[in-house]
C-alpha cells in the first residue's frame, strides 16, 4: 500500500476528502497532521479525531500542529464551515486522544520512516509543513509526491479577489513550501469550480444507508445551504478534488506545468498564487496544475466513500 500523510484543517470539505482517503484500498493513511485554518486548532483536532472514529479508523494517529500562521494572525472560515468547523451539529466528542508529538515533528519522523515512498497531501494552510521544512530543509528529498489544495492559478480567488483561503491564511508558509519542493501537484480553487456536483445529486448520495453518509449529511448541511445560496446549483468541494487527484492521478485529463509563486507583499493581492503562464521568468516549472479531472471517476470515489 502507498503510505499517505494528510495535513488538514477539518473543515467540511476536508472531512469528505478524509473519508475518501480512509476508504481507498491502495493507500494506507499513516497519520493526520492538523493545522489551524477553517477554524481554530482546538476544533480542527477534535474534528479530525471524530472523523477517524466515524470512518471506523480510531487507530489513525492525529498530531496537533501550529495554532497560528507563521507571521500574521488571519481570519478563519467559520462562516462557511460553522463555528466548530463541522456544521455546529453538536456531535459527541471522539473517545480517542490526540498524540503528544507536534505535527511538524511527526511529519519529519514519518518522512524518514517512509522515505522515498510517502505521498503528502495538504488540504489546509501550509504552516505545519513550512515549520517542518525550517527544522529540516532536506524534507522534500524524502517525499515521493506532494499534492496541494491551494491557490487560484489565474487569480480568481475565493477569500479575496485574488487569493484562495489556504494560501491567504498563511502566505509565508505557502511561499516557503511551494518554493522548497521542486515539483508538486496542485489542485487549486479554479479547478474546484470546474468540478462541481449538482446539489440535488449530492443530497441523494447523502441518503446512503451508512453511518458515514448520515454523519456527513449532518455536518455539511449548513455549508451546502450557504453554498447553494452563494454559488447556485453546483456544490464545490476543494479538498475532495485534491484527494481524488492524490489517490488516483490517472484520473487527471489535463495538467499544465508552469512556474508558480506566492505573492507576499501586494496591497490587493497578498496571498495570491502567481502563475507564469507564458514562462516569462525563466523559473523552473514547479507546479503541475490540475486543469481537468475525470468527473465520473471523481464522483464514483466520493459516492463510494460515503456509502461505505
Ligand atoms: C480551501 O479552504 C478551506 O476553507 C477548504 O477546506 C479548502 O481547503 C478552499 O479554498
Ligand atoms: Ca481544508
């Protein structure tokens, strides 16, 4: 099995991505490192533990990471995910406990344990990975593949006009990470918008007779209503698309390789990802940008994870 380490800030769409990963027979989730982002770390840790329990995998180690961005405090996304990050439905806490080891240290340890094999998937702000890199800049040499949900490759942002949430929350961390890895796979917000599901179909999938579907129906309800209100017929689940790309790279139908960096200083564009579409900088093509993914394959994976 392919070892998979997931850095995440659950989060409603993170939760679906985690169900997909835990359901995949070809991959072994070796740990969850938890970031602050969608909501505070206290909640994202609690949600990760709960999700593992609901998925029947309370054995997956969960490591708490950084409670704040590297430099500047940043607003969360509770408006989208609920004050507790899981739709404020008041579920009972998981019986399992978070590990003592810090997420950045766990990341480094697991990168040694699975050197050359480990697939690292990031579904939240990149604070933990940036910290790990500062502690040990050789980290990228041991990671087989890095898959990142972040950015808006043509500056069509979701949290500001130009920036996507995971980068905007901690631009310095994103800068450090995306600069350090010579190649990474990117599923950005614009790809997310191109791979929506119809709300009325999602509602049907959520009627599956499984504990996972019931749980997901409850925690995603308010977010789905919010999204229907704001964005119309289609529901967009950023982290699930990134996870489909991570678990099944063969499903990618179109990828563009380009140099990509993070804007740190802009007055309107701080946290934007800047793609050198015309290769004007001479910088190496570090980003493999997902443009099109097989929608039927994506859907099948989401539905299987919910129905399990
Ligand atoms: C990203 O931001 C978060 O709110 C989601 O969980 C996803 O990771 C989308 O911009
Ligand atoms: Ca996320």
